C-alpha cells in the first residue's frame, strides 16, 4: 500500500496547495502577532500614562494631606480612568489604596499584586481570570521620600474580542483560499500535464506499433531462412525465390527503420532542414518519374497536370521525400486501372501541391487520425499489403513524415477532400515574394 499518491496530477495539486497554504499560514500568524502586539502596546502606553498622571497628582495631594496614606487614598479616588483600576502598594508591597473599578476583573487580590510587583515591575503583564484577561503594569515611584509601587490593571475584553474575530476570519479564509488553490491547481495541473501524458501515451503507442511493424519483416526473414536451411539441397530457382522474399522483407524493414529514425530526429529537434535554392517543379517531375515503375506494377497511371514555375528555398531531399510519400500513398489506395493526378499551383504567397487519387476514400471517423503514426484503414491496408511488392513500407508512417516535413519548412499538409472515387491531399509551402527564374 503506497503512502504517497502515484497520480502526477494529485501530487502537483498537493504541491500547489502546500505552496500557497504555507505562506498564507505564516502571513496570518505574523499579521496576528503584530496586530496583537500593537493593541497590547497601545494598552500599555495608556496604563503607563495614567500611572504617571496619578503619581503627579499624588505629589500634589501630599502637600495638603496629613499623611502619605491619606494622600494615596484621596488620589486614587479623585483620579479615575474608564475601565482602569489603580492600586498603590507601600515599600513592603502591602496594599494601601485602590480605586473603584466598574469591571470586577480588573480588581486584583493583594497576593496577585505582590506577585506582579515581584516578577514584572516596570513591565506589562497579562493576567488571566475567570472574568477575562487583564493587562497589568507596575511602576515604582518615590513620593516625598516614600517609595511606593503603583499598579494599573486594564481589562482586555475588547482586545480579546477583536483578536478572536481575526482568528475566526483566518480560520475561514485560509481554508477557502487553500481549497481554491487546490481546485485551481488541479485544473492547472490537468492542463499542464495533459500534453505530457499524451506524449507518454503516444510514445507507448509508438513503441507498440513499431514493435508490431518490425515483427512482421523480421518474422518473414527468420521463417524464410529456416525453410531454406531445412533442406540440404535446393535448386537455384528455389534459392532465388527465397532470396526474393528476403529482399522484399529487407526493403520493408529498411524503410521502416529509416522512417522511425527520421521521426525520432524530428521529435528531438535534431533534424534541421538545409536551406538551399531549387525548383519545386523539378522535384515534382523527378518524383513522378520515380514512382512510375511502381505505379505500372499496380496498374495505376500517374498524370502530372498543371505545374507552375516554383523557386523554393529549403531541403530538396526532404521535400522530395514529402512528394514521394504522397504519391506512394495515392498509388497504394488507387483502384486497379486508376489514375493519380498531380498539380503544382501558386496562390498569393504559397505553393500548393495537390495529389488526387480515385480510391475508396478515407472514412469520416478515420479522417482525424489519418496523419497519426502507424494509422491505416484496415480494408485499404489489406489491399495494399496483398497487392504490394515491397516498394512501400505499409507501416502507416508516410503521411506522418510528410506532414512533419511540411511543418519543418513552414508549411502544412492536409486532407483537402475525401469521398469514394476522390481523395485529395494538399501540401502548402511558403513561396518567396519574387519567383523569376534566376539562371
């Protein structure tokens, strides 16, 4: 049983949530502490200023009072502050006088006063009681050579209420923000890793399909070799027939390997097309002439129609491969006695190479995948393999390679039309602004 989720999306969501939650919690904690300290400091200043005022009044009252204790009692009764309780202790820390307070929580017992004076003289101290927290400040004074201690206590009810509201707000807002971050992180992770997951899926499918396609010619080679060596003596015709099978399987195997190598180089970005000047119509003529022998064996006619002068800058070998793959595809799918029409035209700043065959067409549900690697329509595939003679790979890589070559040259390849009796593939390549032959 795994302690950590294996889903990459779930892991990324957790990281998104944690990366937001941790700063939020730290920020909330720091904000809360700073705000609480500011409120307590303000309370301490208020208590300190009140004690200073009481001490001044005590000095003045001492001139009129018969003794120091009367002056203390008179002072704490006459000098009052809202919600503030003031107590005066003598040099022995005995309570001498205390003001009347409306909040009972601010009235501290003599034992508490003595403890506070002992541990927190000149420093503020928060005392918890059943009625609520109290902020206490003790200060030492000398009035007419009489050392005394004044203690001011102020209820923290309002401050505690404000801090409690802040805590409740953080307790609600932070989980909501983290939940929003988790939701957004999940959606972002889904969108971010979708291409990666698709890439892995494509690679797995690619490897499975490649293994399947390579298995067929290698099985033919192994089987034919076993059959040839199973008998000690064979005639020359038998050996020639056997080597013809081996030759066809080897050609197909070589074509598949070459195609896989080309696709691997394009995927890795290592295939950089050369930039050289040539004429597309010449490459088109060479390609159509090169496939006529294969077309004749399949009883198919290749007709080169309208062709324009088309100077182009790119990789001549790769562009020739693009055209050959389109012709190869059209010849394979053409019916017996059919014709493949090829044209080259220019429309504004683009060349269009159209290859049309009279085959059964691509089913509607297969048109979206026609440029996928190793994809073939089953009925056409069967006909091509049973009719073929090893001139083509039959592995379903030709259109994928042709599209990739078009993209490498800044163009595109698309299925322009497909219906029974007519299927047109159209390659569009960028044309230069000027197109006059410069020879």
